[in-house]
C-alpha cells in the first residue's frame, strides 16, 4: 500500500467527520428547540433524529464535493477501515477543539 494514498484517503474521511461533527455540535441544541416548539408531535427523540439526519445529509453533500476534488486530482483507497479511522480522528479533533474553546 502506498503511504501517500493512505494519508489522502484518511484525510478525506477526516474532512467528512469534521464537517459532520461540527454541524451536529453547532446546530443540535438550536434546531432541536425549534423543532420541538414549532412542529406538533415532535418530541426530544424525534428532534434528535431530525438534527442527526440534517447534519449527516449536509456533511455528505459537502463531503461529496471535497471527495470529487480529491479523486479527480489524486488516487485514493476506497476502504471502509480507512474511512472509519478517519471518522474517529476527525470526531476527536472536533471534540478536542470544543473542549479547548469551552475553557477560553
């Protein structure tokens, strides 16, 4: 396996994870309040599902553009284990930044 291809592949998954976690972190509480207060029959569980779905769908839309650019210019691996590792790393980055800025 080529190390450059592995790094590019992990980077793509990290970008997806950072986008997803950031959307979820920033919009979760605000959107859930809007959903539960303004839409009949929506409770906390449904609001959680709705915000998670919105977060994932926006992340996939933005990530598809990033992945298209990367695959157009570079050759990357399409392996689930690499994607999973990148998602864990990206989520960890967002958690770390959140905790860092929460202290400031």
